[in-house]
């Protein structure tokens, strides 16, 4: 493992310019048809879930993170079988039991997986997307995104694959996933969605608002719940273009003179799968990226830390197969997040889940 730094080969632009993408708030479709939510409640639900913009993040200082030591140890959680290739993965306590679950999206279903100490991961819920309105034009290779957002007292998992015409919000009710809303766009985080590059297995860079990349996107991630070393809220965005160019930017929410710092940097040929977290809890946003590898080669993941206008490589690791998706979550009963890595089997429907911290 070699530590190195990346910065833009093009003229550096400020974080505010990079983060000036379109805030595509997801609007409900046929909201009146929702069987258990009135129009007023539905409006409140959407406002909570996807209505906030980056400029509205609180400027009140929060508790600063306490750094932790990282060993970057790989641990296999075991294998799980899905109904098709994994398109997107998140981790969150959707069930409200105090432990993060693994949330997996394929072209046809959304799956909740419970990791178990000393045992194979267990699928505890499935939601079929086949009953939703189909997409009018579907790419040959399916793509999909998802986002977990807070909706009042609980979490909502927004999901969409390119097989269906709209995103759907899934919540945990009575031990299963229940649909509680539809929306346009491909969700990325609160208030941000992408649009499919029509008929192609990629997303429009212009819609994401990163016009300076000048190319369609393979994917993007963003987070609003992070905190810098001084306790200020951070909005962090990462996107990968079809060329493999990784763009990362952060915007700290503070008043003039309070000493917070924005950041923006890029690195070439970084692959496709992304995850954002503060793994070391040092107040600097970290981005994990999976690299494209030739067939038959081990999968590789590299973790970067955004330090001003540089991406500093913290660690890289190899895995026994191609990496399908990345996420961050807490799986060992500690405050610091783990990096979750999904490695595809040769048949594509089974994935082996690993943690790395």
C-alpha cells in the first residue's frame, strides 16, 4: 500500500462550483393513490425525505468526531443469493432494532439482509419491483440507485432500477418492506437524483449538475450527515464519469470567520462503485472506489481522504472477484463505520460480503 495524493489535472474549481448541481427533489406521482397517507401527510413526508438543499444545513456546531485507529482488516461476512446482479447497496438501520442491515438492489427486487456474527447473512425481507410500472425504454444492461433518508421518526429507502418507470420509497412496517410513495429520478441522497442517459446504461452528467466533467456518469454518491473536525456539518458529493474520472467535493456549513473549509479534488481511472464515510472519524470525508479490472483479475478497492484540494490514498485492498458495490455501515458495535464490499460470484447472482476497516 502506497500513500499518494491526487489533484485535478484541469484548473481547480471551488467546492461551491462543483456542488452547484441540480437539486432534483423527487416529486410524488399519483400521490392521491397512496392508500395510507393523506395529501398533507404525504407533502410533509416528501419535504422531510427529499426537500432539503445543501444551503439549508444547520450552521450550529455539533459534537466533533473522535478519531479512531484503523487496522484495515478484511473480514468475510459470508455469501447471499440474489435474483440477479447487484446494482446498488446501502447499509442502515431500516428495521429500527439498533443494528445496521445491508440493503441490496437488483433489477427486479429490493432486499434487506441481516448480517449475523458467526453465521451466514440472512435475507429478512424482499420487495419485488416487477409489480411497478415498467420503464418505457430500458437499457440492455440494467442500472440502479438507492438512497436512505430520514422521514420523520423512521428511515425510508428510496430505490429505482432501470426496469421500472419511477423510484419507490420503502419503509419497514410489521416486519416487511412497504411502499409509501413514488418519485421521478434515480435517488442519490436527500434532495439529489440523477437521470438516465436515455437508452444507455449510464446517467446524464448534466442532470447531476457536474457540467464541468463533460461526460455521462457511471454513478454518484452524496451525504449530508457528516461532521468535520470542528463540528460543522458537511455536504459531501462524489461522482465517477464513464472514463473512470472520480470527482469529490465537500462543502462545510459555517458562518464567515468560523474557520471551516471546503474541498474539491479529482483522480483519474478510479472505477465505478463508491461509498462515502469518515472511517477514521478525523473530520475529513473519505471515499472508497472500486477499480475496473480485467476479467479473471481480483477486485480492487481504494480508500481516499479528501484534504482540501487533494485526494490522499489511505489504503487499497484486493478481493477474490469483481467488486459489485460498496457501502458504509456499522457492523461491529462501534461508533466508527465499516466499509462494506460486495464481491460477485462467477454466476453473478451470489455475492460475498466483506467488511474492511
